[in-house]
């Protein structure tokens, strides 16, 4: 393991939570030298694809798993000390200054500025989640200016439609997504429309629903974050629920339409230069939203994307 990192960021949350920290990751990777990201599963690799100068580690593998216990593995501890003992700053989205993870980090990084950040805000928080992260950093003496993504334009790409989410209650009814696709293909037959399905849909949807979406609507099943990244970077526009892929589309600079219902959009809206959010005045079930409303918003986004591309 390298001992040259100036920043180490630790995170173990879901895709959407991780993507919402990327403005901080981007600021560090562009302005502060070598940054190591220690995240769950494929998420570190995703950050590395976004920011090639980053070094990605898996928090679910040794030696990082040793942070969650009493550190009885001397070899693992020496590996961690080689990184944390020479870094300048640690941003810890996993532990706190009172739990075992936080205490282990502080012991192994005696010369670093260690910032413990709770990734999710309290229920009474009314600002954006990004503001919650920055407020905690300011309280710990660091006033960071996050870096937004640049706008992405691919006028020949597809409209990507993702009907899923890790939270079942956040999903607009699949039959309304299907009606949306049918309507768009009738209105603009020249527009490629690509539905994509992920792990949640494979687990929850009955086989006949998956067969319908793959056979009739041409849905593509994405098994990895690399596949998702590749699809999104080639897309023209994206529409989806409050989900990890929606947040990623926004962070890639893609024109993004995010559909909200039960979760407060003022807290959880995606961050990006081309984001539009459809949200109710107060949290309600996702069936509040009509197909016509989404069609109107999408047509406006497509028109704007076409004009921006010089069409």
C-alpha cells in the first residue's frame, strides 16, 4: 500500500449516498494532490473512473476491515499505518470520534486532520444533504469549497430510462414508465430510448415483468457500476427515480430528470448542471405523478439539450 496519499476518504454507504459526496471528492482530487478513496465494493472503482488520479480501495477487504474491531492483526495494522500515518487529511464518513472506527483512525493517523462526517442528516434537517456535509466540516475547522461537475452533451445518444431504486417506495409505478416509453417512441421515433434495469429490479420484479421489459421495451440489464458508467457517459438525457443511478447521471453532467415522491427533494435532489426535479409540495406516494407531467418535462429537456448541441 502506498504511503504518499495526502487525503484519505472513507465511506461504506449505498451508491446514492456515495455519489452525493463526490463534490467533496472532486475538490480534493483536483486541488490537493493524491487522494485515496476507501469505499464499498465497486464504488471506489467508480470514483477512479471519474477522477483517474484517485487510488481506489475496498473498505470491505483487508486491511480496511480491521478498522471495525480491536485491531488484533499486526500485519493489517502496519498496512493501515503506512497510509494513515503519513496522510495530511482524513474524511471519515464511517465512524465518529466516540466509536471504535473513529478511534482507530485517529490512532493510526496521529499527524492528520481527521474529520468525522455523519453521511445522513437528522430528520429535522431542511437543507440539502451536501450542505449537511459541509456544515460538519466547517464545525471541525475546514471550510471546503466543493467542485461541481461539468455539463456533458451527447446529442446522438439515447434517452436512458431507469425505473428502479434501492427504496421500493421511491419507485414510480413501472407501468407508468412503460407508458412514458411508448409515448416517447410514438412522438419521436428517431430518438433512441434505452431502459436499463439493475440489481434491485432483478431481485424484486417477477420474471414475467423482467421478460416484458427486456423483450418488448429492449431493456438492458446492468450488472456492474462500470456498465452503468459506460451507458450514462454515452447518453443524451436520463430520467429516473430518487436512486443511485439518478444521482450518478447528474454528477456526470448529464441532463437529468429526477422523479420524487416520499423523500424530500430539498434534501436529496441530485447535484449537477443539468438537473430538473419533479417533486410534490409535501412528501407523498409516487403514484401522485402523471405520465403527462413527465412527458412535458422530458420534451423540454430534450429540446434544451438539442439547442445546446447546436441543433
